[in-house]
C-alpha cells in the first residue's frame, strides 16, 4: 500500500526535495495534503501536479487567491495555522513530513504524534523548543519519529541493528559561509555573503544558522532528544567537505560513519522508506577525486553559539525555547538589514540574560516564553 503523506512546507527547500522523492516513487508514495505560508502561486502549481486532497495556506490573506487558482479542481483549500496542524492529524494520512521552518513547526509535530502518525522531521526547532514534550509523545497511538536532518539521519542509520550503548556521537559541521573568514571580519559581512553556503543549498534561515553555528547548536540539542544522550556524549567537529554526515562511537571504540555526496534527498527518502532503502539517482561519491576528508575543532571564540547548546542541555526547561525565539527574531532582522551579523549572537545572549527559565514547562508555557523572548529580542534590536 502507498504511504499517504501530509507535506508541511511543500514550497521550501526540503518540501520541494520531498516532492522529487515522491515523483520518483509514485508506486510507494502519495501526497494527501500540502501546505505553505505565503507562496500561494507555487503551492497552487504543486497542487496541480500532485493533486492532493487538500492544501493549506498558513497566511490567511492569500486564501482567496489560492482558492481561485484551484477553483476548477476538487482540491480543498484551507487557511491558518490550525488548519496546518489539522491536516497533519487527518485520518487519511500515514506520514507527516514536517518541513516547516521555526517555531511554527512545533504544534504540527505535536498534532501528528498525538494522532499516531509517523513523523519524518526536518523541523529541528520542534525539538530545540520542546524536545521533552515531543519525545514524550512518540509512541502515542503507535506514532514514530524519524529524523530528516542529515546529521541525525546519519546517526540513525549508524544505529540500525545496534543494541549496545554508544560512547558518543560525533556531529560534523561544514563551518558555514564564513568558515574561512577571520572572526575580526565578521562584523562587516553582508547578507549576500552569509547566504552563500559552500556545500548545501537550503532555505535562508538555516543558511544563516549554519554560518553562525546556531544550526549546529540546535543539532546538538536535537541529538540529545532523539538519541537520549548526555551533553558530554555529543561532540562537534568541523568537516569542511560535508561528506561524513556524522558518526557514532560505540563502547568498544569502534566508530561507524555514514558518508556520501551532500544531497538532502537521501535522508528525506530514507525517512520515508525506512527500514528499506529505495533507488535514487544520487551520484556515487568519488573517493579518488576527493581524497581529502579533514576534521578540526570548532573555534569557540569565533562561534560562541555552540556553547549555548550545552548551556541549554544543562539548564533544561525553557532554555531552548528562548534560544530559538531570539534567534528567529535576530536572523529575520539581519536578513531585513536591520542589524549587523554579529548582533545575531548579541540578541540571543541578551534574551538569555533577561529572561528567567521555567522548569517543566507545558505547551502553553512554551508559547508564552516564545512570545516573551521574541518581544525582548525585538526591543533589543530596536535600540541598536
Ligand atoms: P524554507 O524556508 O526553504 O521552507 C520553509 C517552508 O515552511 C516553506 O514551505 C514556507 O512557506 C513554510 N513556512 C514558513 N514559515 C511558516 C509559518 N510561520 N507557518 C507555516 N508555514 C511556514 O526552509 P527549509 O526547507 O530550508 O527548512 C525547513 C526545515 O528543515 C527547517 O527547520 C530547517 O532547519 C530544516 N532543515 C533544512 C535543511 C535544508 O537542506 N534545507 C537541512 C536540514 C534541516 P512559504 O514558502 O510560503 O514561505
Ligand atoms: Mg543538519
């Protein structure tokens, strides 16, 4: 039987690559619903190609335009954040691909797990904000979670068939757009330079997050929740080639790595096809053409954001929620040219310094802290 997919964030980088995977295996996968935030024209085009039962535009101001664009089809059109969570929990869906960006991904992650779906999760922010709640829901009504993030997919793949405890995981980082830029020059870099990632083509927010290593910090938190690790079991290494996607070291010192040419379709497809593998036209990695695979330590002065991940793991509670909210606001302000590049970290640090932590938060507490942290970050930015 075909797996019936709700694709949240179909117009984004992960969303489009998920559709490529579906297109390649029409006998295996079927798109039941697709959602976007504001790019309604692209959503309408995708809907005409994949003919889902329903589409959702999260920003309701585009509802009329989208409805009109699909008026001659049977596709149901909905609008608003709640509708995104509703299509994720719908009875005719087997798998939810959560390819939303930011805090907006949390509620649909929760809704899919509560409804017993398999959640193929790209939206790492769900785990950064509320990893305790999200992981606590895995198993409800038979629900499951499979990571799409390449590092976590690599770790997941290394763990298949293993039953012994791990000594540690080694998460690799490309180093982002400024890996060869001296720290002193970072205050003058431009948005265009920051958006030029050396190895991956991704959405704007994660490309900036990769350059500040906030993305890697988020991935440390993500790894803690997905694999139940202690902070000291998660190591990060800069690996400029992005060929080793991450590694697991076992108790006997044996290390397993998952390697390949950088291509997000591989972890997306694996999340959908697990435990099987399906054919993909991904190129074979040529070791002889790329004989150098190098690793180095992260410069903690140049990339202060990485330490914040370990701070969040130690503190728990709403620390990750504050980190995520302040970062979302700061990255949007940088992309909007309202602050400089190094102000991103300053905004996050300010939010941590200003806001108290809430222990054992509920989803409502997270929502409240998310709002508060955004407000504090906006205020800080307005004064700069
Ligand atoms: P994009 O910005 O390319 O796409 C985001 C998608 O979410 C779009 O469909 C967008 O709609 C929609 N969206 C944005 N904001 C909202 C909102 N407030 N409510 C509802 N929908 C919204 O992001 P990526 O595909 O790059 O990343 C998606 C997630 O996957 C992120 O969490 C990222 O960290 C993670 N990830 C991405 C990787 C990549 O290679 N891109 C690799 C590993 C992880 P619209 O187009 O209308 O704006
Ligand atoms: Mg990643």
